[in-house]
C-alpha cells in the first residue's frame, strides 16, 4: 500500500502551468460581449482545492510573467492559500512571453461547451530542468507531489522537468501522482501520438497514483483497449478490464482512478467514479447532477481522492470523498472549489442529493 508521510512542511506540491480561462457563460464566443475570468490549470486546481476546501498546506511550482495578467493570476493563487514557487519571466510589452489563455463557454442544453486555446509563446513551456531548487522547496518535507499530461505536452523540456521534480520529491519521501489528462489538440502540435506515448510512459515509470480514463490510458500510455466494451459511460468494466495491462507495464503504480460521466445534456449529467487500488476494484455511487460549470470536475475528484488517502481514510472512503467533491465543484462557477470539507463529507454520506445505488 502507499506509504504516506504523516507530517511535513508541505502536504502537497504540484508542478504545472497556470492559465487564464475566459468564460462568456452560455453565450458562444462568436457572439460574446463580456467574459468572466477564472484562474486555472489542472495542477493548480488540485493544489487550490486541497488548500481551500481540505485545509492542507500546498504549493505550486510554475512560471509567472511580470505583467498585469500575471499579477491577476498571482492574486488568485494567494487567495486560494497556495504557496507559489515561481520561475519569473519579464514581458517585452508586445510578444510575451505570456500566461496562457483558455477560452471555454458553458454551452446549454443540447449545445455542448466549446474549448480552445491560445498558448502561443507560453512562459510555462519555457520551463526546464534546473529552474527550481527542489532541495529548498522540499527542505521541510513534502508528503505528495503531482503533475499532469497537459504540462507534459507543452514543450520538449517540460517532461524532463516533471521527471526531475518527481525524482526529487520521491527522494524527499513523497507519494507521486500524475493525471494523464490527454488532450489531442495539444499533442498534435507537439509531436503527435507517438511522442505522447513515449513521453507519458517515461513519466509514468515514476508514478504511484495515476489519474486517467480508458482513452487516457490508450492514447497516453499506448495500452491496448479493454477486451470488454462498456455498456454505458457509467459502466466500469472497460476501465477495470485494462488494469492488468497497467499493472504489467507499470508495476509500481498502486492506484489508478477516474470519473465516470454520462452526459444527458450540457446541464444534466450522471456522475460516478472508479478506482483500482492494488488489485481492489472500487466504484462510487451514481448521482444525477445539475451542472453549472463542468470545467474542473475531474480535478475536483482527484483532489478529494488525494485528500482521503493522505488523511488515512480507507480506499473506498477516499474514492467517495473525491466523487463528492468533484460533483459539488460542478455546481460552482470556475475551475476551483467553493466547497467546505464539511459539505464534502456530508455529500459523501449521501445526505444532500438523491443517490442511485
């Protein structure tokens, strides 16, 4: 089973890119006249959720550009209670480097959300081994270290930095997690499918806890698809059917987990989650969600799962905490949590929604 330190100066450190998400709500961008601004990034979302909701001591190692957009993002990092470890870049006033932007409307009803990026000359893509003093960051100890596949796709140097950070964190006694978060658009412009598999397999060799669904495992790690087809998006058999191949290729991985989501309409989803924990198959309940903003739900699940494991909860309870937090997160605007730990625990017990068992 996972060996998790009981105490350290930092409970959780993530490595990744901070991004600005512009959100026009239900209006498509081609007709938008105003946007809300959210600060996001898969790795940051987990650190923010664990600090703000789950009251852990968290940090993020990332790029920061010294210009007003960077100032806005840094304010949100501070507000969520996350300790930043910045590699700073100067902005030339014209071309950058920039903090990346993600554009994402909410969709409505039968109209799905649309997501697209502007990651041109992104500062985070310039990050490379040697940019962070891991010995200083981990000097007081660290319990958990996390990164993800989006950051790995940004440049030739970001995967090497992830490996460096994972090795340093492992030497400091941390559990290592990675969210495959396979994004076809990003890998298409950074080497394609073959490079994705080569990079992510190499990173996975350092990992104890892996987050990813069947598509992530197939496209990200090149693992053969399940022998048994799923009967629905909520059927965990296809996911569990791949675990023997995950274990064979990466025997050090102890936990693999993901959400299950059946989308009936943009604002109505069925929601569950599954985890494989050292051969044990765990499935969360299914709940019908009225979705306000679906972005960040998967990171919400991962955050709750990580918290449960760090808190010493049984694996079944850790999965339910992740499931509950991810569900609650879809009811708020933005990518990071507005829930409290008490609300998450109450929902995990089935007290605040009609649950189908």
